[in-house]
C-alpha cells in the first residue's frame, strides 16, 4: 500500500497519513471530483485541503490531531475529516464518538468524522458529496451596517494623558506614583482596579481620587492624538449611511472630555453640551433599522493596512493566495498610518456636529453590567441599532477588548498605534 500511495500522491504515505480509511477517502475524492490534496501550511504538514475546482471553496479537510482535542479519552493522534453539513445532517450525525462539531471550523456548519475505520467509507461518501454540493452554493453577502470603536488606544492615543493625570492625582494626595511605574504595572486597568491594586483600600478615597483624575485629565489633552486614518474611514462610512458608536470600558466623563477636545460630538448633541447616558438621547425606535443597505466594501482604507472582511467564527476557507490556518477567521491587524482618506460622499452637517464630525452613540463601562472581556457592551450597541453581529465591524486594541469582540460574534480589526 505504501508504494501505491507514493505512486498516486508523490510522497510516502507514512510521512503524512497512516490510516487506511484516510487513503480510501482521498482516493474516493479524487475519483469522484478530481480533487488533489493541498498542503497549505508549513506549520501543519498533515493538514490536507480539497477544493471545488469551479469556485475554489473548500469542501473537505483531512487533519491529524490529538484525540483529546475531540474530547476523547484516547491518547495519541488520530486522523479526521472536516466536511460541510446542513442542520439536519448535524442533528442526525453528532454523537461525540464518531461524529463531532467541526474541528477548527464553524461548528454550526461543519462536521468532523473520525478516519480510524469506525465509520465506513460507504457512510462517509454521501456526506462528502453533500459537502461538495454545499460548497457550490452562493453565500449571501452580508453588508456591514455598524462600526463599533474602542476609544483609548484605538480611536485616540490617550496613553500619556491618562498616565500624567493619574500621576498628578496621586501626587496631590501624597502618593509617590511615577510615570514609569504606572506604565509598567497598571496601564490599561480601569480606575477602581488600578487604585485597589496600588493599595488604596478605602472605597471613599478611591472615588474621590477617581473624580479628581477626571477633573485633571483635560489639562494633559495636548498629548492626545486622534487616529485620523481610522476616523476618516469611519466618517466616510457614516457619510454613506452607516452607523458608528464608541464602545469603551472607560469613564463616560473622560470619554466626553476627550471627544470634546478632539472636536467630535454625538449625533443630535450640541458641541460642548453634557452627554446623556447610554445612547446619546436617541429614541430606541429611531435607531432600529437605521443605516440599512450600507456596505463597508469599496471604501478607501484611509491608511488602515490589512482591511478586509470576514466574520469571526465563519468558515475559514479563502480563495487564492494567503489562506489562513484554521481558526484564524475574522481577525485582522490594522496599523494606524498617516495616509489621507479619499473624501466621502458630500452631505449636509448634522445639528451640533463637531468640527471633526460625529458618532451615533457612546457606551461606557457603566452602561452594562459586565464589562469587557464580556461582550455585553458590543451586544448592547448592536441591540440599540437593530444590527446582528454579522452586520457589525469592531475595532479594538487591547486583549480584553479583542476577547469581547471575539465573544460577540462580530468581525473585528486589531488596531496598533505607533509608539
């Protein structure tokens, strides 16, 4: 059999796969659809992909994995087959012994089958045929209607302003916090967590210091830097009917002060006026269904590198060069640059629009019960706008923010500001 394998596939069978069922499955695929196994990842030499020849979509993936990854008690490695499946097949087949939710794939639309001989090829073959058929169907294009932006570290570089405000606040109170200490030990924490870890046990004292920090924060706004390429991209998106929200774990007062300094207001709110809590005073009925038909495709990236589209948790097959390893779908890296944006569609200024434009709403840490890394803040913004995760694009910079984005089910971009 080893010689037959080498003759058929150009490599020694024992170098890649060991299961007789795997050999039979590959031969069946080749005989039925003329597909050849593609080994796309140097890091995963025992992952083989099969595509339809007409649209290059994956319909079968053979992988070698640790049996424990499937929840099996067996030790050692096992060969498996990932195939597309409809809801009826998934409900009928799943037994978590021979059939599993798709390994490293969308677990709602992919099925994993063990290739250890426990499932006969006669049973697997019609499932592969159905997967081939499903891969040939045109998938509806989901349009992006809502962009959710983290504030600190994403839309604006507030690192130095926050650091200096905390240092000044604590020095006023007799504490010897330095910039270096704050940056090394506490940067990125919410105020109450930082002050607690710093050793301030009295809740009343922490609250007094929090309010004093908010008061001192604007004194350091000369160090705040707007991520202009990202913001110009968002302005174009809004000009074409999209919706943009700030979703942050930060203090609402801090966000409002920084936004005022940057010349960005909330829709319908006069520049410089206090912001109402939650959704900027808009009636929920006005927001549901807003921005329908807007798409983020075809827009100038405005200096944001690596822009693209993909849904977190969606199928990981891509066409052409640059395929990602399984499990990587929906994650992108966007580096803030200095490129100028192409002007968006002309429109009349909104009432109270700031010199640098407006957002449609703001959600801060106090607006939801569970803050990031829980996805509550993102899901609440989607709810208020009447949008699904598939219609939403998130920009984030921090690990807790990215975890929240992943858990929300929306697509997301990783923003890295220049240091």
